C-alpha cells in the first residue's frame, strides 16, 4: 500500500501535493517524493524517511509548477531508499510516474528493456512502468498508457506525466484505488478522499482500466478502447478527520476490513508468480529435521496455528518458542533446524535477539515480515513478506492474517517437496487457501451478529476462550486481542484442560467464547460447552461445524466452510471484531487509537 496524489491547476502544485501526502501518510511512510513539471522538464525531490524530511527538503528547494505528482511509499519491492522512492522517471526523463500496487511481471519487462539498452536505476517494480511508457511513447500519451497498461500484470494505481503533454495529467488503475477530485482551481488524482478533501468534496471513483485525462479545467474518461465514458461524480459528506480512516472510527476497524485484499495480495505473491514464490521454491526443505518458530505477541500465536498445519502436512516436528524466552533457554537448534521468525515490524527486540541466537548456532533462518528492509528481514537467510501494507493500529489484525496465509502456503510447499502430498492434493489445498479472500469478504459484509453480541459483553470482568487443536491456537489470539484493547481479563484454554482447575473460575454469567472448526473434535468441544453452561456460563460458540441449537445461554455464530487447517483465518476475523466492538462500546478510545508506528520505536529501545 502506498499513497499517491497528483494536481493540475492554477495554483502552485507543491504545497497542495505535500498537504495531500500528509493525509495519505497512513498508507505508507518509509519514503516519499514529489515531481513537478516546468518548461525545462521535471523537478524531482524524493528521499527515504518520514514525510517531514521531504517537506523540509522541498521547502529549501525552489521547486514550483502547476502540475505535479507525489507519493508516500510502503516498500514492497526494493528496500526504502532515496533511489527506490517515487516518482520514477524513464531514462530519457520524458515520463514521470507514481505507482501504488505490485507489478508481478516486472522482472520479465525489465529484462526485455535492458536487452534494448535501457538502464534501470532502482530495484523497484514501479520503475518498469516509467521505462516502458517512455519506450512505447510515440507522441500520443493515451495510446502510450493503453499499451503500457496492457503489458502490466498485477495491480496498479498510476499517476503519469509526460513532457510532450505539459497540459495533461493522466491516471489509470487496476485493483488499487484511485479517485479524481474536481475543484475550482484545478483537478486531482489521489489514492483516497482525504488527500483532496481540503479542496473539494466532488470526486469520481475510477473503475479498473478506466483512464482519466485531467487538464486545468476539466477531466475526461476513456476505456481501454479509447472510447469516451460518462461518469457521475459523488459528493463526499465525511469530515476530513473521519475520511482519513476511510470513514471508519478507528484504524483497527479499517485494517480488519482490509483483510480480503491483504489475503489476496499475500496469497498471490506466495502461491502465484510473486517474489515470495521464488523464495519458497529456492528453499531446500529436505535438509531440515526440525522447524522452530519464534515470535512475540500475535506473531507467536500465528506460529502456534502454523505448527499444527506444518505438522499435519509435513510430518516434521515443529516447536513454537516465545522470542523473549528463546535465547535464555540454551535452545537446541543447529544447521539441520529451520528457524522461522515471524514479526510484523521486523524490529521487535526479542525477535531480533532470537534470530541472532539461532544464526549463531548455525540454524537456517527464514523470516515472515511485513516491513521491507527491517532488521529481521535483512539479517535472515530467507525472507517472505506479508503484503499487508502499513499497519497503523497497535493491535495487529491484517498482518496477522497475512502471516497465517504465508505459513499455510509454506507448509503446503514443504509437504509437496517432501512428497507427503500428491499434485492433486497440493492443488486442492491451494485452491482452499485461494478461497480465503472471498470468504473473508463475505464475513465482513454481514457481521452484525458479532457486533450485537459484543455490545452485551462490555460489563464482563473475565472472558475465557476455548478450542481444541488449531481452534485452541486461534483461541489464544482471540484472548490476546481482547486483553490488549478492552482491558478485560481473559484466558485461552485447550478445551480439555478446563477440568484441571480452571473450571472452578466459571460461574454464573462468566462468558466463554468457544471455537469449533475442527469437525472431528466437535463432540469434544461441545461437551466443554455443556460443562461450562451447566456451571452458569454463557457461551458464544463460533465455528463452521456446529450442530447445537442456540439457547438462552448459547449464542451461535456460523462461519463459512473451509478445510479446517485454514479455518483460523476466518474465525480470527470475528474474534478481532468481537474485541474491537467490546472495546469501542466500553469507550476505550485510547487503546484503539494507539498507533504502531510509535510502538516500533519503543520495541527497539525497551526490549
Ligand atoms: C506487540 C503488539 O507490541 O508486539 C502485537 O501489540 C504484536 O500486536 C507484537 O503481535 C509483536 O510485534 P511484531 O512487530 O514483532 O509482530
């Protein structure tokens, strides 16, 4: 996820673009840049680091112009650096672009262009767009954009300027958002409404493969056959503040809602033709006799889910260790051990220390990380990136889902390499995984039952989460999420463990959240549900194989059917929403608005 903005009009584009970038910073903040067109060509200022650094640089320069594009980046290809920052130019400096998305066939395009003598300066997938557009350009910019878009595989939202067309700003998109804003003094392209709301509330939403040609005075739309299309503008009624969160009250809810897209991007990168796939293919799993997963917090819980899937599919012993404990336990790892480190930020001090300890002992390390160029990503032997985009809310949601997706795909790939599953079985498992984004989207379209139930739980003093097998692992995440944001005491238990003491804490109206997606264990978990109800508990029963009927003490919420190994990805969505709505209805704004950008810093300083 990145943020893009463009302006063409009667005013100086520079302050307008900088202001728009500030409002898009939640979409990416590892680097930023701006390009404006003037009589001599493009003036480009871009650099690694937070937007405030760019602002300072631009203020010191004399950059000025009536048309420009800007970008705030969250790296997905090529680490954050000045060179990899956008905008990107073709090597003849004739075309400048900003891009949000992932170009899957960028390697092929790059190789082709390099063979023709074109020199690339960055490691990004985005530069190929500028180079290709310049290569194709024969005087007609619309034709150039159509040819370029036709050659691209993947997702993109693009802002394009071409020196031959000094009075046109061009936009096109596929699978990533782009809006066109229309104001008195000029016209805009932007990734999201907040970037333009200070100037106009009249916007057009661009559909996939629609082209917008903006001039100072108007905007025209075309399809890929160059036929003009008519679009109706929409009038935005949100305030600027709520618009920054896409209309959601908190970033946490916005990020929960982004999960179908994050799952899609992550699955594509690992099971399709992305960089993650190439890394997975290059790993020789046959030399490992054990896997150790180490992480903190929710990432540790993702590892717990992963362990069940790896062991079932690969029949390799897997241990999951808290990163904060790992280095103090004289861990048994050597060159026959694959150590997987999971971390959204890639900067959690304990996870870094665990990774270094594993390396010191000769283990092969593989990280599952969200932040490109982070310490863990850089220092491990292999790195898989979760395609979650920046996660602003401190309570992780979408990055956790992306971690699960990568663990599933890794387990399937290892099982295949070890000949534990046939080609057909591999195909079946991958298509189940590929169904996750649609099933997640379906759940997020009708979540009123979980929302209503959560409202009734705000007064709870203590909430228990139970499950068996993989459902127990995801119960741990449900419990952690709830404590973290609602400040309600909570515990997760394997259903069978309740009877060994904990059951005595269950009393009249204690809430127990039970999860049931492991069909073979349904009767077992149901018997735990009956036990706690008989002690007066009320139960929220979430699952996709539940046969019970709801009652005074029993609320049932159904999940879509899916292979039980991957069902945690669905149950966690309602567990996240449950925690969110309990916290929101308790009025716990503080917990919900803490932003992880600041936490990352804390994590490094205070291990
Ligand atoms: C905690 C966060 O501080 O760190 C959790 O609250 C997160 O949500 C944990 O899972 C680990 O962070 P990371 O960046 O290593 O995944």
